[in-house]
C-alpha cells in the first residue's frame, strides 16, 4: 500500500485533513455494509475538498472499464451502470497513467468524456482526479468536481491523493470480501438446488424400484413341490438363479439410491444423541445386518473387552456399515475382513481391516472427500461412503482415519471417547 503523502498546510486545514484520514481508517473496521463504507467516503471527501460532487469509479476485474461505484452528486441510479472505458476520458486516462489530473475548465477540455446517463457538462466546471493503487495495481479513480471554475492547488492534489492512497487498500479488501461472499452465496444456492434435484429424482426412483422388487419376488415364487420331485429341476434352478440375480441388481440399485441421498443429506438435521454405547453389541448388530453383502468374503470379528464409548448408536452403525461396504468393494473375494475394537489412551478404537490394495499415503486424506474414489480392478460405487462416514463421525465427536494394514491392505479406524472398560 502506498503511504499517504500529506503536503504541509496551515494548522487548521492540516488538522481537518488528519481528522478525515483517521475517520476513513476507523470506518474500515466499523462500517456495517459495503455501501455504507463507500457512501461515507465520498461524502467525507467532498466536504474535505470543499467540492460539489465526489465520485468513485472501480476498475472491472477484466480491466476494460471503470464502473461508477459511489457518488454524492451524480445520478445515483447510474451506480453500477455508468462505465468509462479504460484509457478514455479523464477518469480512464488517470487510471491508465496512474497520475493525478487537474481539469480547470471541463467544458473546453477535449479529454472530458460524456458518459451516457450522466450529462456532467451541464453543471460541472472543474475537476480533479487521482488514481487508487493497491499493490502496484490500479483499482479505481477518485474524482472531485465543482460547479464553479476552480484551480485545484498542489495541496488539493496531495490531499485527495492521500485520501485515495488510504482508501485503495480499504476498498480493494472490502471489494474482495464482498465478491467472496457473493460467490459463497452463489455456491450455496447451486448446492441447494443440486441437493433438491437429486433428492427429488432419487425419491421418485423409490416407487418403481419397490414395484420391480415386488414383481420380481412374485416371479420367483414357484409352487411348493410338497414331497414330489420337480419335472424339470434344471429349469427350476435356472429360474431361481435368474430371480436371485435380478434381486441382487434391485438391491444394488437400492444401495445406489441410498448413496446418492447420502451425498446430499449426510448428517441428519437433528443433533447427535451421544450416550454411553455398548461397542461390542453395536458391532454385532451391524455384522448381522450386512451378512448378505460380505458373503463372498470371510468376516473375522475379533472378541474383546466389553467397551463402552460415547456415541450416537444409529450413526455409529451407519459409519461401520460404510466402512465394511468399502472393504467389500476394494478387497478381492475370498479374502478376510477383520473387525476389532480396543481401548487406547482413553478412546475406544474400532478397526475395519481389509486385504485389498491398500491406500497410498497421498490418498489417505483425499479419500474422505465427496466423490473421491481410487480406480482399481475391484472398486465400484459412488465415492460417497467414506465421506458420509467422516461427516457422521464429526457430528458426534468421533475421529476417523485410515492407516496401512499388516502385511497388506487398509485399516480404517473410528475413535470414540471411552466411558468404561469392564
């Protein structure tokens, strides 16, 4: 930021200038809105320079135009609308040259540019313009104008430049904050619309999936043999295989819909109900519910002490389901998935270990991001499960990470505050 250069002036004038500069600096931390900041600055600048009109133009991000950002003498309707080409007119030339410019008689100066919507020639006589520079970049131009002809002195130029130098950093930082807030709001709206659309589509999928499931189950209901042999056992077995395959795909679609919904509604709206939870009993419940998913793998549930941890039991079950499903996706068939729990430094650690390809070090944080999925010959899915598990864990104060397994594979760990070990 350029240091304000204040030319020596008489005592009262210099005191007035210092007071205004102090006011601008204080305003940077007290203004409630961007508009309030700009309005106060242009009003104070007009009074400090004893002018009739003050206008602030900011350079567009593409550098092609300067747009009117604040004024206290021109048509306020033109704020955000009136634009001056960079390098043209008095304002554009000051931005391009980065030098102050004094125009004693606007009416006879060819450099003055008439801006559509602001016919300044009708009442503006004299003009002083100075650039706003921040980090060696022009961010705008500050103009003061009078209705009667006036010769702006070197002291006037120095005073306005001092104001502009102080204002440049304040304006640019405020502008960046405003733009960041606008982008954040846009992203929030986009995410909200995306969530609503996905939730609507997946909800609409539920009904046809339920109908397909029902008809598939009806087609698989062969009449009971009641002690007699089937006349065509091979055909009967083939139909049963087709039925089982169809049901497997319906279940797969159900899980896919659940994953899509999980991506837009990871954590329930209500707060987690964290209570002492029997870890061993919770693991047993999860194992019983996911047996069909792990039928091609060996499941090794290691017995341990009766640990109790502070957790929201339904969310803990969801986390373990996500971790086990992830192990099934990445571990080859006929390999072992191990579940264990132990007390370590006041925390109950629940581990889910697979014998898959493992997770490289550079992926150990990234895999918990939404839609992140490493491509392997066994991988399949939406890339939502681990993200959902992480978010669910955070919602109840749990930690979740991945570490290498011995001798190969990955070990996912959920750490919960321990209540007691019996």
